[in-house]
């Protein structure tokens, strides 16, 4: 799936997350989407892993 499509879908659904990054074809049949939290204005919230 295209990163822009995922971002648009999540935005239209007013989801509290956004698709931040797409790692395409990590394996022949596997793509990984990295998600990030969004604030109420749709701005991505930066968080560090603990």
C-alpha cells in the first residue's frame, strides 16, 4: 500500500495516529508501516522509545 493512501485514510477517519514511514518489501511479501501519534491539530507527536 502507498504511504500517502494510509496517511489520507487515517486523516479522514480522524484517527489519533498517522502513518509516519513505510519500509517497503522488507521481505518479498512484507512491508512495515511505522505509526506515530497525532495531536488534535493533526501534527505528529515526537516520542522516544523507552
